[in-house]
């Protein structure tokens, strides 16, 4: 059929899918999603404001936390238009080029966030295992260079995925499994030889998130060995407490990501509800919970945010 590629008279569009079993155009879906996105924006913007306003937070650890908040914002804002469109409009569709751009930015920001989590693990390793050298090892210039390298790696590694996908013909039912575009999901709809794109996508995941997860694991093995070598129980508890926030961020990011990748590549006969919920959790839960966890555990951030809320309340009363 002439509609099997993108050279026909009508441009290719891919249909987006909401949560299975839940009717679209329902306020019971749109309202909670709007609240979640507003909470994500409020939390991450407040976190960035607190780090910028509080001089005591101008340290490498909190500079990396700012990068994590920016990556979370980018990852969530990539999906905001289509997620809300699916919850409000029946049979929502997205032009192929827009879907391709969304896919690129989702995977690029995901790779950037993974790299930031590795840098934060290295920060905790130096702070616990080599505390006297922390200031000399983790300087501001080193953090800035690491941030540039993380962004370049994320954008460059994902670029061939988008280039290969742009050349794919689509001749099957053009209905995606999610309310946004992911590489594995788009590849499922393509016809022709999809092996180059599939193998490169798998290699990119291994070279970024796979190596990153191993680096984080190695860092915590060394951290655990250093903590267990500490004689004082109070020092052990303090060292463990400094890692809680980062461990929560790692688990919130990697558990849904790995589960979603396994289901997409191996679970071809799984119910559609599982990958949909995992994808939503992968893109929404970390950006919402990361600011809450760090604000709860960090006194300076909590104090700055409370000060901001008190000022807003005073202005409204005046």
C-alpha cells in the first residue's frame, strides 16, 4: 500500500494510547495527571531556587542535585503535551516527526539523568571514603566539566537512534502502547529490517545505563566497605544517612527502567497494562519524589522552601 511509508499524500501519524480500561476524555484521568505535573514543576523549581538562594548549598553535591532536577524537568516536560492530550482528546495522534523528536528527547534526558546519578555516586564515594580530599577532588570546575560531558554523551549516543528510526517504513497498525513515543514501542510498528536500529538501541542502553548502573554498584560496594570499617556506630549511621537520598533516586530511576526494557524486549505476550504503568512510573515518579526526598533529608533546602512559603503567605495576607 502507498500508505506504508512517509512519501504518500497524507503524512504519517502515530496513534497514542492511554491507560487500558480507562476511558479517554475523562476528568478522573486528566485532573490527577495535571496535579502530578504541577507537583513535579513546583517541587523541582523550588529545589533549584533553594539551591541557588542558599549560599551553603553551593557545594558539588548540590550542584549535581541541580543537574538532576533539570534532567527530571526535561524528562517530564517532554511527555506533558501528549499525556494530557490523550487524557482529554479521543483518538489522539502525533505526526511522525513530532513523535521522533519526543522519542529523542525522552531517551536523551534519560541518559543524562543516568549520568548525573553516576556523578552523584562518585560524590558520595569521595565524601565517605576520602573526606579530607573532598574539596580538592570535587572542585567546581570538575563538576562543570562533568556536567558538559554528561550532556554531550546523552545527546550524542541517542542521536543515531533517531536517525535510524527516521529511515524506517511503517506498514502495520500505527498504534503505540503509551501516551508518548519510546524507541522500542516505535520499532515494534516498523516494517523492513529493524535489526540495525534494534541492536544499536540495545548497545546504547548497555553503554549508558548498563555501565552507569555497574559504576553506581561499584561505588556503593566501596562505600559499604568503608562504612563497615568505621568503629563508631554513630559515624556509621551518619555515613549511611548521607547516602539515603541518592539510593532512593537510583532505585526510583532504575527499577521501572529495567522492568520496562525487559517487558518491551522479552514480554511480547504480556498484558498492555504492565508496560503502560511502568512507563508512566519511569517518567513521572522520579521527578515528583526526588525533590520531596531531598527536601525532607536536607535541612538547608527545607528551610529555604519553608521561608519561601512563609513569604508568599505574608504577601497574600497583606
